C-alpha cells in the first residue's frame, strides 16, 4: 500500500499558501519596488526628480523629525492614542452586534448587509455618487447646529463630537462583524446543548464557550483593527505625511515619517501579539 506523503496538517498548510499566493505575487509585483524606493528616499536626498536619482545621506531625515519638526511627535502620539482608545471600542461594538444578529431573528440578513455596506461602498464609485462617507460624517455637524438653539455651545460641541465618534466607530466595524459572525456560526451547537444539560445559562455559555471559541477571531480582529486604525486617511500623522509630500514636495521627509509610522504600527501589533497569543484557544 502506497503511503500518503501529505498529512492532513500539511495539506491544510498547502491550502493556506495557495490562498495567500495572489497576495504574495501582488506584493512582489506592485509593492516591493515602492517600499524599497521609499526607504531609499528616507535615507537620501533627491538630486534629480526625473527618475528620482538620490544621494544617500544616512538617517538625517529621521533625526530631523524628532529634533526640528514640531508637528511630528504630537501627530504620532495622537495617532497612537486614537488607536489605543478606538481599537478596543471597535472590537466590543462589533462583537456585540455580531452576537445580536447571529440569533434567530427575522430579517437578520438585512442587518448584516447594513453593517457591511460601509466596507463595500465606503471607498467605491457608488458611494462617491451618493456623497460618500463625508456626507455621513456631516450628520453630527448638522445636528450640532440644531442643538445650539436649545443648549449652550459647549454642550452642542460635546454632543456633536460624541455622535461623530459613535458614527465613526460603527462605520469602521463592518469587517470585524463579518469575521465574528463567521466564527460564531462555526461553533458547534452540541457545545451549547451540553452546557444546557449542566444547567448553564446564556451568560455562562458566553464566557465559557463563545468567547474562548472566538478567541482566534478576537485576536485576528484586534490585529486588523490596529492596522486599519494606523492606515486611516484621517489620522493626524497620515495627514502630515500627505501634507509634506503633496503640498511642500518634501518627499524624503515624508518617506521617513512613513517608515517611523510603520515601525510604530509594527511595534503595536507585536505588543498585542505577545500579550494575547497565550490566551488564544485553537481547537485541534
């Protein structure tokens, strides 16, 4: 009898490589060269803009960011703080919504579509035609002007900022909700039936079954949310990078900012991995 040289675990690993192959190929074709050029720009000085002929000068641009640029450190601290606050809130909101719409409710497919619409249309041509995210985020401003007729300006501004934050958090929770729903649907019903036999209530099942079984999805969503928060076009540091490169044509300084930003995001993800990976349960 001929022995099968591919074990089940090796077949699963091969399937993973097959699914990631398009991204790997796309990375080498479309992303590797811009990454290398941006690093060269961050340690060089452009002599000729045609062809971006650059003279290597070392890490002077990085030093200037922390010693001469008064906007860089506050911008990166603001971006880190926003990520630190918003990432847990997005996880809690998306998990709560996923648990609610995973129940046997009439019209739950409609609710799933509503929460995932920002992901499908948020940056596409269709959303541009109906106003895009900008019009959605103008709602708090319009409400704030109405509230000023009844309350003080400070209260109106506070409520406007609060509503804007809530809308933004919901707007950025679509992918996480879909991932959580997939994880919830993968949990066998027999686990909950066994818990009922042991007189466990819904609260016990949530903490003893649902959350442990969802821990890989929680960790995945945490990493995704952190990366998505750092790449947010509205973050303080992203706006500063765009401002330096597009308005002032300081491509070298902007490239250095981008690489520092990448290092901070990488450190953030690495720290989250070290903290949470031991609490992730993988079913074998």
